[in-house]
C-alpha cells in the first residue's frame, strides 16, 4: 500500500489535528474554488469540508490556535459566502440534494456561532454585515435550521453597536406570524436584542458605568438608534400585535412543554431526517384551551432559557415611549392575575437554585446564566416596569396589585383618621391595615406577596434587589392611600430593625433597605409617625443613626426623603396630606419633632462633609450620583425657607477646613449642570420624585457656583 493510499484512509478530522494550520488552509482553499452547489459533487465536497472544520474547532479547547488560524485564513468570510450559495442552490429545481444543503447550513452556522462565542472580534465584525443579518432571518424559515440560526443571530446582534431595524427584513411580519409557539418563544432571543435603548445596552456592556462615560454618550447623536428602537416597538405592537401572543406564551404550562425545542447547544441527532417533526402550527387559544390544568407546572417549563427572553421582551416594551399604552394593554390581558398564579404555584422562591443544565451553556461557552434565578429576576423586572412611571403617578395600575379585600381596607382607611394628638406616637390601634399579611393568602394582592417575600430575606442578592425595586416602584407610582397601605404591612418596622441590627442584615442589602424605607416614608406622614414611634426604643435609634452616619452613600436616599417630606409639607399649596391623616402644618410639625429629623438637623454639617467627600468625578457613577442631589436638598430647603445665607456659611466653614473638599463639590456641581442639561428625562424624573420644580434645583446650583467659583479662580 502506497503512502498516498494510506493517507486517503485517514479521516479528515485526524488530518486536521495532525496537519494543523496547513490542513485548515488547504480545506479553505478548496472551498474557495466552489462557485455553486448545483453540482452534487460540489455540494458533497462542501459538506465534507465544513464537517471536517467543525470536527477540528468545534470540539477543541476554546483557546486552540486552530480557531485563530481559521479566522486569519478568511474562514469566516468563506462560510458566509458558502451560506449565500446554499440559498441560490435551493432556488433551482435541478439543484443539490436538499438534505446536503441543509447539512451545509447547519454545520456552517454552528462553526460561525462557535467562532463568535470564543474568538475575539468575530461577532463584532459580523455585526456590520447587514446583508448577512437579513439573510440569517431568511435561513430561520427552515425549521431544521431555525434554532442554530437564532443562536448565531443572537451572538451577532449582541455585539451590534447600533440597533437593527426589523422593518428592513423582507416579509418579517409574515414569518413571525407563521411561527409555532415554541419557535416564537425561541425567536424572542433575537427580539430581546432589538427592543432596548442604546443607553441600556451601554449599561450592560460597561456596568458599573462611570457617570462621565454616560454623559459622553448622551452628548453624541443617538437619534438614528432611538428611531430604530421606536420603529421596532411600533412594529411589534402594531403590525404584529405581539403582546397577546407573549402573554399567552407565558400562560402555557407543563402539559404543553413538549412543543418547546431544546435549548441551543442541546444534543440532537446529527441527521436531520432523524429529527422529530415540529409541533404543528395551531392557534395559541386552541393550545391553551386543550391544556387540562393551566399553570400547574410553570416552573419546569420556564426554566428553559428562551422563556426568560419572552418576559424580557415584554419588560422592554414596558420601558419604551408607549409605556402607558402597553401597561393598559397588559392590564386588559389579565397580566396581574397571571403573575399572581405564577408567584403562588410555579416560582419556587425559597428553594435553592437549580444546577446548570447538563448541556452546553445556553449562551455559549463561558455563559454562567442560572435559568432559575434569571426567570425570577425577569419576573420581578416585569412587575417593576408595569408599576413604574417616570414623571407621573400610576395609581390606576398599581392598585391592580391590591386584592378586592385590600382595596376595601384602603377605602375604609380614608375615614380612619389618626387624631393629631396621637400622630407622634402612632398607636398600633390606629393601623387599619396592620393584619394584612396575616390574612388568608388567597385574599392578598400581588404587592402583599412581594412585601412578605422581601421580609423573609431571600438569600439571592439579585432576587432581593429586584424585590426591593418592585416595592419602590409600587410606592413611587401610587397615591397617598396606597402609600399608607404599604406602610402598614409591617415592612417599615422590618426595614428599620434590619438596618439597626446590621448583623442580621443580608450582606449587600443595606442600600436596598435604606432606599425602600426612604420611598415608603417620602411624603407619607402616616409612615413617618410610625418611624417616630419605633425610635422610642433608644437602642434601635442609636444603632440606626450609627448606620446612617457610617454608610452615608447607602443611606443618603433615606436622609433626602425626610428633608423632601418636610419641604413638601412646608411649601405645599394643599390643605392636607392627601391621605386623610392631618393638615400639612401638623404634618410638618410631626417631622420636625421626630428624633431622627432632629438628629439630621444637628448633624447637618457633618453629613454635608461626608456627602461632598464621598464621591469625586473620577469615581462618580449612576450608583452614587444621588449623593450630589441629597447634598443639594439641604441647600434647596434652606433656600426656600429664606435661610440660604446660613447654608452658605456652613459651606464656607467646610471650606476653611478643606479647600479641596469644596473645590470637589464645585466640580460635582458643574458636572451636575451638564449632566441634566443633556437628559430631559432625568430632569423631569428628579422634579417628579422630589415635588420640587427643576427650575428651583437649577437655580440653587447656579447660586452655589456663582458664590464659590470666583474664590476658586483666585486660588
């Protein structure tokens, strides 16, 4: 037997491992000579080549130099070209055998996805090829190629610097409407990457984001990207009417789970002929109607990663320009009752997270997503976005999170006025909603379930953070009666004790506890009265104040809430607090007489020094930007009281101690002016959350700059 005959019997995959880079180059050179796939010989040769390449780099170590060789030799471009050839072949009646074409497409897409996941800059470079992106959408129309095509598209879209315009894809509407339920759920992987704003994408890539980076981004012209986002939202909401379909997808239970495909990367038969036929197309109403016991096994179904993307898409639609409209549609579709059912029956909040899937990580090598935790977090984000409003209250929707019995309690609470003389001590006998968490669970609303779960202190920090955010969003967007309700569930006492008894506080939750407490207290004299009563316990009061002072970056939102509440009741044009408690003059008196406010007033200079010195331009981020606003609230309150000169004197006193400290504050104020100048949304949100016109904020900042800037220039 000759040497050439011996070599011909060696598998190509072994040749690649033996010959390494040279053999990959030879394979790609041969592939470049193929100009069409009409000849079955060309088709078979092409499949042999891509199959050999996959055998080499698809199962190799992700750091293998063979992948770099493949990229440097033009392998990515060669496979893109080959995929375009498969489209041409399929259109000809005398073209290559269809199974071979499909095999070529599957192997090529697998290689490209693997390269995107493991080799730097491949996905980023491919994301600029708009023609190929559109072509991948075309490939998805073949059910045998659909999953892997979605996987590649997901990797490419994730690295795309601008937002892809869905309306540029020919016949996309018809394609999406023809998808069976399982493919629609999987397709949400792609939709999830084209429905959120460029700024949100930036936050994902650069978290934690430096505030100067965000400001620089806002100065750039993002009109085109924002236009694409708006276009995509309109396409999904109007042309596709996607919301009812997504809500129905979230309703399908374990009896229908077999219609859902394996996660991308799961082991499936190599031969397409061996694959099971797709779940037949049918109307979602028909599927749900045939399910014997809806929603009984949601947990098992939704651990599939694509279900997380279904919820994510709804979350992002709730965060767009048409937020109010989407909230109304979801309300009409019965979203809240669905969420209650999921909370009670399917999401296992107090159980350990499930171990990773036994197959390949769902988002490629290196992916550490935990499907169990991811589902819980997206569920909570959905509730948060449903409740939240940036610049207006949202009472009509937040009230949906209360049960009928709780709404009756709220209405009864209007007439349950607390006598003014009892406000400072707020006796328990005057809490009309005190027993809400002790009532039968079936009579509780969704918000009570969330509050109770938050008080059980889930160990997962991500889950706890989003639970806190949900409660904050509910309170922030509610009316005074709902705020009084949430303050009477025992949450306020729980938060105070968690903060004061820090040893029992889950690590990393201090800021969340202070933030929720601050939102519950803000403009809520009923809650502030309870706080005053709690602080009759000197031990709790002392330890709470120690936590405020020791962790001012964490506690600054709480401090700001008390000052804003006093400012509001002092300067409000309203005759009473709005919740039937008392008039505004009495409310202001209650705040001033409270031990905690007196402590803040006495420590004002110390707190200002800490706030001003806690952040610098180099360390300023979205997480600590709030410290500037809390420092400003001290000056705004004195300004509106006519005591601005005293505040200036306090700052001068600080300047005498440390010129650098006040210079740092001036740097932060100059940044503040520019930051809010380039963000109308944030300036409106600041005004809404503080009940102080933004013009007042800006006026006080300019006064401070005018007073201290000349002195700095002389120095």
